[in-house]
C-alpha cells in the first residue's frame, strides 16, 4: 500500500520531486536504491509503492524521465541477480498499485498502460529466467 508513515514520506518526497522535474542527478538512482534496500523487508515495498503511485497517479501523460527512472529502479531492485521470489514480489507490487489506482479513481489510460508495459517487460525477463531454470534443473515430468 502507498500509505506509508509521514516520516518515511519526508525521506522519499525529495526523490519524487527530482524525478518529476527531470533533475535526477547522476548517482541519485543508486542512492534511492540503497535507501530502499536499507528499509526492512516489511516496509520496502510499501515505500516503493508510495514512490511509483505518487509519480503516476492521475497522470494523463507520464514523462520519459519518470518511465526511465521507474524501469531502472525496478530492474535494480528486482531483476539484477534474478530470483523467483523477486519476480513474484514485483508482479504483486505492480498489481496492487494498479488496483489501488482503480479503487481511488486515480487510474487513467496512461498510468494503467504504463503499469501493463512494465509488467510485460518484466514478464519477458521472467520467461527467460524460467527457461534457464528448466535448462538447469529439467522440465516438469508427469508423476
């Protein structure tokens, strides 16, 4: 859920403003990733949900800088060193963001299409990961 505590919002709001104004300086993505990774496992996805929701809610157009930053943020957090649980978590994250946008009537064709595009790109990486797992461990057999 994107409704994180106020003190955490104060930590992440400056990052959101930088991304929205296309002023995200070199190294800021790494600092944001490090900051998110320093969160407890229980809080990390809520903070990420907050960031993404704030960047795309009620948007009729999503800026290229936002697209670039969100894609790279998800890549660094979930698909660098891919694991099944990371894919499961990121697919769940995108799904809950979309559902909350709809529930709050913040959904637009643009932000829903953006989330679907992210899901499609991640599914391609997931499919590659699964193909490699089949090669490594063997396909399922009838038992």
